[in-house]
């Protein structure tokens, strides 16, 4: 018989669907609203693995290996996209989204950085709009 695969543990994070619930206000009414508020659940997977493998002091610094980190990430994304096209994983292709998170060093205009929850909400809304547009342009009103 087949060997049992080791359990894979993954942290699940969440943000409120509506940013109004991210306030620090803790009135009784707000507490009640927060309890029943819709949430968006997020699992950070591959980027965390990449971050760990390519993190600080692991030889991937720009000064030591110019362009190496970007090239490695680009190659990794290309591999994931090709895997998601295979018949074994094609059903998951719409479940994977690549999102760039600008860090402080990249913000040269000294603008206030967006909260991670705001970046995620924007990306989800973009994806939903794209899917809705695709469904309506196909004329079926359903996912292809």
C-alpha cells in the first residue's frame, strides 16, 4: 500500500472585506459589527518559501549578485504558470495570483505605503472585475 504523506501545515491569515472594520474603535456596536463582518482569507505560500530561501544574508543581495533575485523569482513564476497549465493542476489556475508588495526601499517618492490589507483588497477587486467582464463577454454569464 501507499505511504502516508506527512501533514503539511500552513498558516491562514484574514483581513476584513471592508476596510472600515480595521479601525481601532472598539465601541460595543463596532465590536458586534466586526464579529459578523465578512473576511477574506489568505494563505501566503510560495512567496514565503522564496523569501526564506532568498532572504537577507543568504547571498542574494543586489550588491553581491546584481539581478539574481529578480531573475530567480521570474523563473519561479514561469515554472508555476507552466505547472498550472498542466491537466493535473489546471483547475487551480484561478486560485493563484501573483501580487507585488512594494517595500519601503522602493518608495522613493516618500509616499505613505499602503497597508497590506489594502493591496490585497485592490487585487481581489481587480480579479473579480476581470472575471465578471470575461463572463459577460462570453455571453454565458458563467465561468468558462
